[in-house]
C-alpha cells in the first residue's frame, strides 16, 4: 500500500514541479538507498531483473533508487535528467498474474534507466509491459500479487499510468494529482490500450477495480485524502508541504498507530490485515539545474527527517545496505530504535520531536538554497545528513518514558512477533 503525489510548477510556491511518495511495505522489509551509475554494453545483452531476464539497452541513465532490499527494481526513484517515478499496487477484478514476469518495481527502475523525459518513461514502461507482461510475487513474508499504477514526472509534465495485465490507460496531470492503491482514471483518459478500448468513452477505473480489495486497502479513500490535501495547498505547494502530506494521519482526534479505523497516508503497521507501513519516503523538487531529492531512507516519515540528494554533487554516505535482519550498522535499522520505541506511547513521543523535526528540515531547505547559489553543494548535503543522524540519536536518548501504553494487546503482539523474526534486540 503506497501513496504518490505530483504537482506541476503552476501549483507550487517556488516555481518548480514537485513529486512525493510513501512506500508502504511489510514492517521489516527495509529499503536500500543507492545510486546506480550509467551502464554501457552491447544492446540486447541479457539483463537479469527481479525474476526474469530481458534484453538490455546500449546505455542507461544514472539513477537514484529506493528499493526493497531483495528486489532488483525500485519503489521510487529519480534519474540524472530529473525524471521521477513511483508505483502503486492496483487490484483489478481479474486477478493479477502469478507467473513470474516483470514486476512494477522493475518497471520503475527500467523507466528511469531508459528515459530522459516523463513522456519517454511512460512509453518505455508501456512497451516493456506489452512485450514481457507483469506478474510474480511482490510480497516479502506474505504472498502479494498485483497490477501497477505509476506517477511519472519531470520538471515540465507529469502522467498517471494505470495497468491491468498487459493493458494500460494513461492521463496527463493538469495541475496536481494523487494516486493510491486504486484505479482512478475514468472516462477522461488521454490514451488507452486496444484491449481496453470500447466504441464510446467509459469509466475505465470503475470497470477495472476490485471493490472487495479496495475495501481492505482503502485505496480510493487515501487517494481522495491526498487529493484534498493537494487541493487545499495549491497553488502554494512546497517541498515542506509535500512532506506534511506524507505525514498525514487523518483527522481522527484519537488516532494512534494501534487505533486506526482506515489506512492513513502515513501508514503504520498493526495486527490483522494492516501489516504494511511506510518504510521509506521521498519528495523531489524538480527544476532544471536545481533539482533536489529529499529522502528519509528510514520508515515512518512522521518520525524521520528528509535529507537532500543532488545529482552531480558528492553523494551522502548512505551506510550499510539493510536487509530484513536488525543491523545497527544500517541507517534504516538504527532509525528503528527510535521508531519502535515511540510505539509504546506514540502520541506524546511524536509531539516531543515534531517541532524540531520541522525546524531542521526548514534549515536544510534554506541551506540547500544558499549552496546552489554559492556552489557549495557537497558540504551542505553532508552537513544535513550528519545533523539528521545526530538529531535522531538524540531523540532516541531523550525519548520520554511511556506514561501509558496506547497499544492494544493484538497490536503489541504483532510487533513483538515481527521484532523476533528480525532478531530485534533493544
């Protein structure tokens, strides 16, 4: 379960397009941040992706990826040309293919590697989908099969692409747009595959969607919430505003991670079917020559800090790549010491860090603006990451002792079980 957002420059305060995504996956399914350099070789040589091999291209573009540790593909990412892509699981009435083929995360990475514009990435994904199909288990501990939707953006334009098997439909983003785990393109599509075409225009999303699966994922509800928050902020959207949307827990006054009636944009795992949580988040400000990608590299954006990455500048030290085993050498698992401790009494713990979290990110934004003007990006990026690490370590040390437990027994047991599976010791 994920949520992806995009806004054209016309809806933003700083005159740059914006992209954002929460990647929601199983709670121990850590994501790796990595920079993949350009790859060159003979066109047509075999390329092994997550499950299958496909012909590679002669030359790829350098990419920044946030990917589940066990996959070749990525949940979200960007390339050196300012193209960004995030995918969403979609559930159609016709069950997703179980036979192994390309998975949605492979298509994200392939679109980034092979495209210099959002329109080109859209067409690359469609061509690969038609040629190789999509299918295979996308779950970590639990089996999970689904089709995929995508938001694809660059500094000039953005698209929503939704797929079912080898079929597809897409629509250009007019101003700003949210996408969650539900088909959303109606009769206002810009293009549709031959297999979905009818004599007259029709609501494609309504025809495809599996209503029962949507009731579980709350995909349309989350999409509506994301769209409402975008509508409320436009035309003054900022990177900080996108971060705030990714941290949204809805409007219920008694919300806690254990007490969630419907899935929220900032997803927190619990017992029962809600085994997913936001395990990594990304916000991109897309402006030629001044593009910045803001990354958490950690779970639960409400408890995390967004830190900058710029193509062409010295990359930050991402640290040891995490897996699904607790490892204090990795940033992702070090952050879990804070995140999982906060779950004991989440509301006061979040209140204790939120103001400093937002102030630090505002400082990082101002520092990066100055660094672009001064040509000192390397030092600015390194200092942001170092200060973020120090702040999170300090928050963990100074975390208030739980006055009471907000967690119901089933919630606590679900976390205890998955902590044991990860070899978690705190």
